[in-house]
């Protein structure tokens, strides 16, 4: 008997700040996934879990990966073993920051990739893992079509008064504006919300994206009119380890006290939020189970 022909599929990769999510989808409309999985707690001891289209777990293991490149390699090693089952003909990637130029799905080439790397300063802990998936796949499958979709795109048409900070119009400040994030999540919700609430979806809606990174988005006519994350994914409500909105003079004060820029960055991005207030964990489920007063305080501040 001859070998069964490989099924052409689209690989979708979402490299988050502490996780890697992916799906393998049949090329049909609408997309139909064959496999879906995730690698969690990157940088710590996490878990690789993959489900098939029937919800069955086809692979599950405890993994310890130091970064997104290693997590991606785990994924691609598994994909290589499945190469006889399907053929990857294209890959789609969630990329956190598209700047002012990219506000729709974009075919990746060297020029696009270089510009996306130049935006790293605006999302230093998110843009690198987003782009790591693209460059790793380039190395493994040169010539594969890859498309980037951007978390900032949904907020591209924010009202001008919402985009601007109260800063002077100087060339060095041109990139300093409110971009907004979690746009792919909000775009999906805006698309399906009418199915749940009917015409109400086109009114004044507040949507919450809650996870290790968290934000809120105000919508009108299913479009973004305001959002809590601004120049970077650090701003807004408190998160797992990020402080959220804070008086900018706090940074100046800490510099005057002798803290380095790197130490301040670590404080605001990795040592604050639920973890910082509780002194215990950045996991809301664990905080809810804890009887420690500091856990209750962290939850109270997040809810507030």
C-alpha cells in the first residue's frame, strides 16, 4: 500500500511573555484544527500538552525550558515527528508590536523583520519571543510563507486624543504614543460578541483580557476607543508580575536613589503586580487558595 498523502496545514504560533501556544490547522474555511497545544511557565518548570481535534491528549510532559527558543525547539521536534501526517505550507504568528506601520496581517520578509526588531524597545519582554518563532522557523524551513498579525492593530484607529500623551511635538518623541495591546483577543471578541448579546454589542462595551498580562478595552460600534495598555504592555491594571499604571516620577525617584535602569525594569516588569504585593506568587488561583493576609491584599488591589 502507498503512503497516505500529507495533509496541507497552517501552523499558528502565539509566543507570549511566559508561554507558547500553537495549533496545527487544516487549510479550509473556516480553519479546522488538527492539534492544539501549549508550553507553560517558560523560564521555570512547566508543562507541554498537546490535544488532537477530538480533545484527546496526545502528548503531555513536565518540561524545564530556559527561554522561548528552547520551547520552540520542543515544538518543532514534535512537528518533525509528525511530518508524514501533514505538510506545513504557511505559518501565522502573533506579534505583539506593529508600531505605526503594521496594522494588518503582513507577509514577513527581511525588511519587515528588521523593522519589527527595531520596535523591541517598545515591548522589550514581548517582542523578542514573538519574533523568535519567525526566525527559528526560517532556520528550520527556509522559504516557508510566514505572516505576522499584530496585537496593536485593533487599536490603530483610536481617537487622536486617546493616542497622544500631553507631550510636545518633538521628533525624538514621535514614537511615544498609546498603541494598546491584546488586540487580537479584542478583535475576536468584537467579532463574536453580537452572537451572544445581539445589537447591544454595537453599543458601549468594556472587555477585560485577564491573564498573566491583563488589560481592559472600551469599545463602541465594536471598535476600540480606549484601552489601558499604552506605549508598552507595562501600563494599565496590575498584572501577574507587572505593576501597571504608576506615577512616572517613581522611576525618576528610583534613579535618584541609585537604582540602575535595568534594576528598575526588573522591578516593574517581573517583581511587582500580584507577586510583588502578595510576596507569594503571581498565580491568581494560588492566591485564592491561600490564607495569607498578603494574598488577600493582592487580590483586593487587583479587583480595585
